[in-house]
C-alpha cells in the first residue's frame, strides 16, 4: 500500500472559479455541517482572495463571515486555509507593510489555520515577509509556486524557488497550478526534487481542470510524494473549476494510495445545497460555459479562477464593442469571436510584458491589457493605447521582478511617457498606513473592532468598506440581483414595444445615508434618479435633486447623458464604476479646481483594475457628474472642463 493522500475542499475557489460571487454567511454556515459529515476532508479552504470583497459587495461584514464559517471546522478538527496574495494581501494592489503584519494576526484570531501565500510574479522577496508574519501570528506558512508554461518557467526555476522558500522558513509548499496548464511529467519532477531534499516538508497540489491535464497531473504528483490534493465537487467541479472528489478518490485508490472514504449521503446533501444556492441567486452570475473543458486554454494559459469572472464580464465588453460596430455600420461580433480574439491577443501580449505567471492579479492585468488592445483596435485606435496604472506598476517593476525581459516596444512606450523603472524592494513603494486609517475611523466614529479586524478591513479594502458601511453596496447588490432575476424570467418571452410613459410622480426609494444615483424603470422607460441626503456640494448630480435630511426621492428625469456644466466633456473610456480617488489618502478634485493636461481626474474601476481618467486638456472643472461608486457606461460624461 502506498502513502496516505489527504483531501482539501477548495470551497471558496469552487465558487470564484465558476462565477462572480461566493455564498452568503448564512448559506456558508448551513453547508458546513454537511461538509464535515462527508468525513473525507483534512482541510477546507474557507476564505482569502476575493472572498472578503464579495462579502462587502453583499453588504455583509467579512469578519463576521470568516469567524462563523471557520468555527464548525475547528470544532471538528479540520484545518482551514486561505489564499493570500503576499504583497497584495487580499486585494489586487500592493498593501503597506503594517497592514500585512496585522492581516495574519486578524485571520489567526478569526480561526484560519493556514496562510497559502503566493506572489503573482514568483518574486521571493514579496513572499518572505508573509512567512515571518504568518509564523509570528501562529499560522502555518504554506508558500506557493505559481505554475505556468513558458521558456523561462522550467523545472530548475521552480525547484530553486521552492528551496529558497523552505530556507526562509516556509512550513509547506503548494504547487499552485492555477490555469491547469502544468504538464504532468514536469510537475512530478518538481515535486520529486522538493521531496528528495526536504522529505519532511508537506506538499499540496492545487489545479484547475480547464485544459484537461489536471487528473493526470494529480496522479503524477502523488507518485512523486505529494501529501495533499485540492478537489472540488459537483455541481461546481470540472471546467474552470477543479477535478471532482469522486474521480480523484477512485483514481488514487486504484493506484494503491491510502485515501479516505466518502459518506455519500452527506455528499448528496452538500451537492443539493450547492445547487440550492445556485438556484437562489449565485447561478445568475455563472456562465454555463464555465462548466466546459476547453483545450484552447492551453495557449493563453489563463487561470480557472479568472475565467469564471471573465465569462461573466465578457458580455459587457461585447456590448461595448457592438455599440461601436452599430455606430459604424459594421457586423456584430459574437462572444466566441471576441473570446478567440482575446486569446490570440493574450498570446501576443504575455511574452512582451515579461512572462508574468498568469495568476491574480497579473493574469487579470495581462488579460485586461489584451482586452483593452482588442477593444481599442476594434475602434481603430492603436495597440497599447490604454494601460491602467496598476499594469504600469507591474511593467515598471514596482510590484516585483518580472521573470522575462520586456519587449522593446514596451520599453520605448514607458520612456516616451516619462515613466521610470524600479529595481528595489517592491514593499518600499508602499509606506505604512494603519495610523491614517485609525484617524479616519476615529473621525467617522467607527470602532476598530475585535482584534482590530474592522481597522484591517478598512485599510485592506477602503472603497468597498466605505460602500458597505454606508449601505450603498447592499442596495446596489440587491438591485442587480433583482434585475438579473427579471431578465431570466423574461428570457424567451416575446417583447412588446411600449411607448415611453411620463412618470406618474416621484419614485420613493429606501436608501442609505449617502447620495445615490440609480436608474429606475417606469412603465418600460428608463429614468435616472438622484437621491440626495444633506449637502451634496462637490459633486454634481446626474439629475436635479432636492437635498433632504431624511431619505426622499428626487424629481425624476428621463435617462440621458448626465447633466454637465459648460466646457469640454470628459468621457468614460469604458464601462465600470466611477471613483474620484483610488486610495483614502488621495485628494479628490472638485468643481472649481484648475487642472492641467495629463492630470488624473478620477478612475473607472473595471475588471478588477482602476483605470485612471486623465485630463486631455487644461482648464477649470465645471461639473462632476457622478458620485464615487456609481456605475458608468462607456462614453458617459464624467466631468466637464472649461
């Protein structure tokens, strides 16, 4: 009989590889007992990555969610683990050092046992502090090798990286095959090399199913000495997700490994609950195509976790492209055509930006850059004409050392724009910030929370946390769910054109205590409504509104381009969410400010990156047409400048 192989259920990643959201805390605590009852899991992935942003988008407190979700597993003796992005913590952008240190203390106090740390560039300098902070907090430090397939990502490259991490104090190594494109034989050699030198170090294998390699890879790494295997389960296995528990258990048992038995009655309970959650609302954000295996993914190497949200977002991108096609009397593009164009452009972009491993956030950066290139070229503009600030930070070395060289065309573009390359330690670019957030919380009369967990959450996700605290996030989430349910209910029904009707009177909305801009449907006609609370100075409403001390509906005006002041219009370059600033320490521009050509005016957050909108001309801001967090469409007027 061969060695024992233990299983970990990657419950968080199952959902985020399928679509946009994970279950609510009430749903999570309902399913936990049945997962435990299955009797086959040594570990469960409970949080990390985008988990906490999702809680905030729901209008839920993520700290409460983590504490309640991890508790039953602890009581059952099952270890919990989370995904940690090293320099980026739990978000897409770098995190100050003092916030990183607090991160591990908070998560350990909340009940998370293992920090699975990865750097999207495989830069060991970014991972080293996480090893120290995790161990100081009493957590197990599991460090990841982000697997991809390129001329620079060899067996020797990964073996050397694993040795360096273990020598820095890593307790375990994770083979993080985030796109499932690791070749089985190569992965087996990497694991064998680690076990030969460090037989006592546990190795865990994580892979997505998409291109079809991962079942063979699981067998290879287990033969080479792997200790833990991440698995998914129906109805969220395969496709952009993970190999199914039942398949993996049967395969390894046949190969002579010791594997745990599965309580199938409990398995069916969990399966039914997952389907129930999907039927409730989560399935509204899951593309049916995400259940499919796709060997086309071998080429671009995009990760399963990103493909889940990509397919959900692609509909909006396609709509933007086709609006332009209609405007220019060109044929409409299909989603499959856009996907092929995107895959081809990723293959073009990836080597030219230095072969960053295609994992969060750099998979999104490469994909976003490729998608922006496709969208700009479809409009007749030049490739590389729109590069987000976060992507520039990756290119310039501010986020870490790229594995490969940059193409001359990228270097020349950086020089032409006066951008400087960075060779130092990436953490040095991001000064401590906890004192700043403590001060802000004190001013807002917000408690820092048990174990300073609310302080941590605010410092980690400032914009999302403010939207959660104001109630804006919950309002927008509920509105979006209602809209999607209505669209689903009406799908396939004959559409009868109705004449636009004048609004019968003011529309009353129950809203949080911040100004809100919403689009309301009245008898089939869309109207844009501003609901204001108190003083709205500093931001021009989309439609005229009467400030009120308590929630009150504003007068209703037909949906159109937002009301603007005199001067030239600043248009949104893409669809997304409007933000005046990216960080709480930034100072937003306001009406009356003088700006120069090239100054950053605001941001449009789309596809998990903040895209700076810069002034194309100098002058005075005469109007700001949206509030932070508002949804904007491409070509919406964001501001006017005279």
